[in-house]
C-alpha cells in the first residue's frame, strides 16, 4: 500500500524545513520599489482549516482500489485541494477553501487506475489526476462540475522505471518526481534532462499532461519532444502509441494525449528518450548591452551554430532586480558595479549560459557560443554568476512564499512568439502588467526573461511583485492576470509556453485555437470521456 | 486562371523526356536473379483510355471556383485519377480505370477553396485534395464512397511564398512543388531542406498532409518538425494554429492537421522554419562490415555526437544489388572489387554519408562522423559513390517505370522501430517479402536500407523487384504487401514511417492506433467533415 505524500509544506512550496531570507539590501530595494508591506500570516493550522464536508464515495470506487488506498483525512484532502499558483497560495493563507476532494485515492498500479476510472464513470464521480500538485494555473483545482462527488486520483504509487539501454528509452511511471526519475536513470549513467523550476516536486505524468518545458530545454528539448510514446486510460477506452521513433500513420495521437491536462484520461506512464548523463556542466554569466541585444544573441545562436544547453536573458528590469535581491554584496558588490561601469554594461541585460556534456562537446559548444556572445557585445561576468543561478534555479517558489508572508503578491506568467514580434510583445505585456498594478494602487516590479529559444522565436517569462491588496487579493490578481492575458492575445502570441492552460487560461483557449479548434478538442473529449468526469473545468472554457 | 499541370509523364513518373537505361551487366544480373521478363507495354493511349463517364457537378461547385477553373477533359481526369504507387502504375498500363474524378477544379486561392468545400459539403460531392499526385499508398485514389460525384481539388494555383527573414519562417502555398519552394527560398539565400525522393513533383501541401520525411531528415528534420503553423479548411469550419515557436495550450492541433491526408479538410498553406542555404555539400560512400555494423554506427552517431545531414545504410542484399545495377564498370569496377577484397569489405554494407553547411560546420561534423565510422569498422570509399547517390537520388521512380515496362513488379515499403528491435524486424519483413515472392512463383530481389536515424531507433526501407505475374499483377502485389504489413504489425513496428496511410495502409490502422485511437480519429473526422466528403476511403478503415 502506498500513502499519499505528506513531505511538503502543506500551505506553500516544497521542503517545510527549508528557510529562505532576504538581506537588508534586498529589503531596502523592495520597500523603495513597492512600498511598505503588511505581514500576511496564515489564518489557520491544518486542524482548524475550513473545508467543505466530504461526500461519500460510491462503493465501486472504493472497491476499485481497495479500502486501504482511500484517504480522507483533512490533511490529505487539504494537500490535494490545490496547486501552487498565487491564487492557490492566497487561498491557503485564508484558512478556508471552497473546494476540496472528497477523498484521495492512491491506486497501486495502472490496472487499478483503469478500474477506478471505470467506477467513477459509471457513478458520475469527478476525477482530478494528481501528480506533484505543482500546477501554477489551477490545473488540479477540485472543480466537481455537475458531479456529486470528486476524488483526487493520486499517482504516487506508479513509479516504475524500465530502461532500454540500447535504444536509450525509459518507461517512467507517472508518479515519479523529477529527482526520483533522474536518480533511477543516473544509476545507469543516464539522464532525461528535464529540469523545470518545479523539478524537485513535479512528476513525470504532470510533465506529459502539461506539455512542460525545462530550464535546459535548449539543450535537451522540451518534454513533449522527449516523449517516444504514451498511454492514456480514459473512461471510454485506452490509448497507447507505438514505441517507434517516428510514424507517418495519420494525425499524431501522441500529441493529443500530451497536453491533455487530465481532461481526457490518466497518463499512467510515459516512454521517454534518455541520454548519457553529462560528465561536465558549466554555467556562466554574461552581460549584454540591453535585453534587445541579448535576444539578438540568442536568435543568432538558435538560427546558426546551435544553442548552449541553457540560455537565459533577463531584461533590464529583471537584471537590476536580480542584482538588488541576490547579487554580490559589500566590497564584492562595489567591485562588480565598478566593473560593469568600466565595461559600459551597467544597465545591461544579464545572461545565464550553460553547457553540459563531455569535456570535448562542452568545449566545442562553448567556443561557438562565446563567439556569438562577444560578437553581440556581451561581456563575460564569470562563473560565480552561473553558480548563483544554478544554486537558486529551483528556489523561486520558496522566495514567493517568503514574500507572500511579508504581504506581497508574487506571480509569474509566460508566452512565446516569433523573433519578429518578440520586442513589441515584451513591451506590451510589461506595460499591461505595470499599468494595471499602478491602477490598483500597488505599483510593482515587473521582470521578464527569455529562457527558451528556438530558430523561429522564443519564450518570455514575466514575474511581477507588488504589495498585496489585503482583503482583495484575488480581485487584484485577476485584474493583472486579465490585462496581461489580453495583451498576449492581442499580440497574436500564445497564452502559455509551458505553464499549460488549467483553470486560469481556459477563457483564452478560443483566442488560441479558434472556435473550430475548440470544437475539435470537445469532440475528442466527448469521445473519450462522454460523461465529463475527467478534470472538469480545466483546459476547455 | 491556372490550368492543372500537364508537364509530367501521363502514365508514369516525372519528366516525359527523361530516359533511363540499364546496361548489359545490370540486365544480366536481373535476369539471373528474377528470371526472364516479358515486356509489359501500355494497353492504351490517352484518347483510347477507358474511364467511367463523368457525372455532372452541382452548379454551386462550379460557381465556387468559376467555370473557367473546371477541367473535365479525359487527359485532366486521367492525370488526377491516380498516385504513383505500383498499383496505380499497373492500372495505367491496363488502359482502363474504374475510378476517375468527374472533374478537376483548380481554385484560384484559399477563399475559393473554402467556397468549393462548402458547396461540395452542401451537395454531397466527394473531394480529393490533389497536390503532386505522388502518393505511393493510394492517397489520391478517387473513391467516391456514398457520394454521387467526386472532384479532384487541384491546389496548383496556391503557390504564394511569404518569408519572414528575421524569424526564418516562410508561409508556403500548398501547391508549390519542392523545387519551386526551394527556388523561391534560394533567391533569399534560404532553404527548407526537405528532399524526399518525390521532391521534384510532390507539393508542400502533400508534405504536410502525409507527414513526409526527406532524405536529409537527419540534418534538417522531418517535415512535421519543420512546420511552425498550419491552416485547415474543413467542411465544418476552419482551423489555424498560432505562428509561435511553441505553445503548451493543450493538445497539439497542429499534429492533428499534419498527417490528416485530406480526410479532414484542405491545407491551403503551411508556415515552415527555413534556414540559410548551405554553402557546402559533401556526400561520400563508406563500406561497413555488415548491415548490423552500419546500423550500429548510425546508432552511435544518433545517440552521441549527432548525425550528419544524410545517413543511409544499405543491407548486404541492397549493396550487392546497387553495385550490380549501377556500380562502377569495366576496369574501375574490377579495381573497386579488388579494393573491397583487400580491405575485407566485400559482402559489406554500403553507407552514404552527407554533410551540408558552412565549411566550418561541415568540417566539424565530418570529423565527428568519420571518427564513429572508423571506430565502427567502416572503410572509406570516396566521393564518387556519394556523387553517384546524389545524381540518382530522385531517379528511383524512373527506374521503376523502366523495369515495369520490361515486365517487372517493383515496389517499396517502409517502417521504423527502436534500435533494440530493428535487427529482428529487418529479418522478419525481408523474409515475409522473399517468402511470398517465392510462393507466387516469382522469386525476387529484396533490398533494404536504413535512411532515417533517431536517438531511439531508425526507419527501414524495403525495395522488392520480381517478375510481374502478368494478368494477376494486383493479386501478386496484394499477397506480398499483406505479408510484409503483417510482419511489420507482428513486430510492433509502425505500418509507415513516411509514406503515409492512404488506401493501402488503412486496414492496418487499428493495429497501429488501437480501437480507441480509431474512435478518436473518427470523432475528429465527424466533427470537421460531418458528411464524409473529404477524401473518402483513406486513412481510416
């Protein structure tokens, strides 16, 4: 029997023992830019938390997995009632949730998942597939729709790893967290190479269901490009795609399952392409003249000799903010500032560039990259900045918890567009966020970076921080999110490059795929999930 | 007004003025291996050809495009009545076709395509989208299904090229032939890099509709990976995907349209990623110890330092056959044979390896590739063999016409699988083909090569040549095709790596995608094409 995981911070992110802090310099900058904050404490402990009463489950659902695999304590229901977006976390601070699963069920294997889905379909029980609970777009919110009851289908027990060392593929159970998958592969000298910010807690099934992209996607590819084949257990039947490297046999069903966000069925496992673990890694920092100049370097690399494993370009605001919040301090900080001024790169755009591979491949790749960096006017800042990024690469969510506790709204959103349209999109979305924050009376910091580059374009990742409008936190968030989303849609960009759709982006799906596109997605949904029990209220408006 | 193209050989492949020949050595080998052939002449000229009577079109269909865009001469109907597979060509030799379009309509632009589809949907007229007519799986066979009339919707007029030089994308009209697209891109120093054997006559729309892969797909990527966005004009509405480099907004509708083979609607244009045209190209020949050793070299490259632009490994049979049919002759041939013997590579596996790019990139790529080739025991044969491959790379279909005229059955089929399963698949499919040919009393040559390599596996491409069983040509072909397809399915491989499904592979789609997969594809079809007018009888069984 496998229990649901209870090792994370129940009201926030990750390791409950990990502490993160801001020093006086950082606090000074924050105060200067967003004003005084009023602490935002948790309103309740687990035992006092208000959850809706659990409704009873049909016997068949319990029988499908066995009574020992059904968990309905307040803690388990609470832990499965949310993802990790600002809305979820703000609600957690309120001490009260309107929606929670009636129970958490942990099927022991794919066969039990299949039985459970069948039972839920037969008895009209809504099913929210649950991996790591790291969705930042409301992807696991327990919305029961027209159904009587709702369960959280926790995939924790599905953690098998089967490696084919000749073909370099691995079938990975949906419930494996990122580090678990990497550890199993690493024991055979292999890596998947998928490292999103949520890596430490997100799961393989979630990566597939949300079409995830990692920080090293320039080098290893997005998760969807790593998937060789996939299975789907749906109310109306099961799908599996062949484990062949490619097929031209019609439309790609694989790409219907990937990105389906639990609305069509459950992905019990995924077969992915793996590769030898890189013996060497090197991350370094550079300073471009401007965000535009940094973007241009990324474009030249993506369209020419190829990209390094990691490439990230912060805009000028994010560069200033990053240095203020976590840059070098004291004498080192002064020397760094003097260096930038001497090289005329004060006010520039910070770039993180990373290389992974054999010594030989790394050296070759670095030589090509450095040539483009220098030709584009970037100045080398050394490896300390790269190590600092590496050290903090999974730390964002901890910092968000800290800032929220201090009274801040902290949120991120992302999009992508062609190189031709990227500059204008950056200005428009940044202005929409900043303008709305101003309008709310909570002027804020608006950061942006490019972190996924392609031959034809790149992603833009925005972070904004402002004072939370206490008592109206969700209204404030909604206003900013809407303004940013409308600017994205107006620019012809995608509503999400890698956060997925979930609850938050569903209203923009018609702009994304058009009326006929929605019709097609609905047709697929109706065929696979005729009674609509799978993850209601997500993906489709 | 645009007329349908009439520049190709009406009964066979390509340029009607191009002649291809076999010398005495080649003829001797053929006779020795497959026996004496009885010439197979054409039974009729165009004017004597028997076609079913054309049924009248509804007024609305004619009005949608204008009367001047409707062509119903015997020649135009005949030219649009077939693709380029063995079945099609054998029927052409018979002087009689059971199916032909009632007319060929050539809409002037995408708007006219839309109007035509609407008119056909309203009046129950079947529509076969027609690009280059190069399908080798019956993809354009005029099967009217339950409908009264059938038109061939010729996309020749849709040949616009719109390049975005910053993002390196190009919107290409569906009716552009490969060389037309390359010429337009080449004028701006760019290339698409998609060179399937059908390149000279196949069209952009066809590449997208069939999920095509080119001979240089190792370097440039398959066509599906080059597509940035796509449009579909369907009876129930129009689809378009955003021109962004990537999106995580749900299932990928792009990958439903790609590979839809005209069964969902018409693809009027495709936006593709392009890149700088390579200033240098170098193709060379190597000889591996065996097919297995050559495959292993391809695997090492695909899983390690990366692939060259072109990699092709012939099995031992194909190597012997290629050298016999078009290898060096006379003194050069003797010297070549002696060289192979001295290097202990007589009886080995011929490899073609190609590099394209800047001088620097080519040199770098070649150094990595040569290292793997030598480590894998391959022996360098020089550039003459590479040039010979380059010279003949689009010549296969001409040679097939020649051999069919001499009385041979010549057909190709292909599949793909993981590296782990590739050796067994090669043996099983080869044995199925050879055994069935023997059983038909027409023992033949069975060649195979690997031509598309991936980190996790590769494609296998089989060619077989035997005496045609005159009077029972299609029965003979059906027996061999069925045996090969069943061996592929039994091996868990895909029924097609890049030829698509069409009419010939539709019976194997359930093995490919399962019952639920078929259900999903049917649901999409029913939503987009509720009256089933789009390319009946293809893709779905």
